[in-house]
């Protein structure tokens, strides 16, 4: 029971990290392509 709960928490944590990571990449890409239209 304890292992299952731990795995569930770990999975939620991983999902959270992945979501934040994707948002960061999206923002970086937006600024990179949005603020430098002449060089892109």
C-alpha cells in the first residue's frame, strides 16, 4: 500500500516537472522567435 502511494506521488511530481519544463520551453521559443523576427 505504501509503495503504491509513493509511486503515485512520484508520478504526479514527474508530471508536474514535465509540465513546467514544457511551459518554460514554450515561453523561451515564443521570446526567441517573437522578439527577433528579423533574425529568425
